[in-house]
C-alpha cells in the first residue's frame, strides 16, 4: 500500500518538478514569476523528500522478523 501511495504522489510530483524547472530555465532570472516558480519547485522537492522518507520508514528491508511463543 505504501508503494502504491508513493507511486500515486510521485507521478504528478515529477511533472510539477520537471515543468517548474523547465520554466525557470526558459525564463531565466528576469521573469516576474521566477520567485513563484522557485517556491513551487522547493515545495515539490520537500514533498518528494517526505515521500522518500515515508518509503524508507515503511520499508520491510529494515524490519527484523522472529518467531514468538504465544
């Protein structure tokens, strides 16, 4: 479930990051929207980090399983 959630968030997030970076590069520093595009880009990067941390936290690789006597 965590992987599905991460996938659903990362797909549109990748588009947001790609398009804001493309617009920032094409407009240069002289556009009146440069600051807003930078803010969007930073926020999207923060979301990407949160998703990565969520996936790391929920990863089964880091869990240790052992039998217990009930």
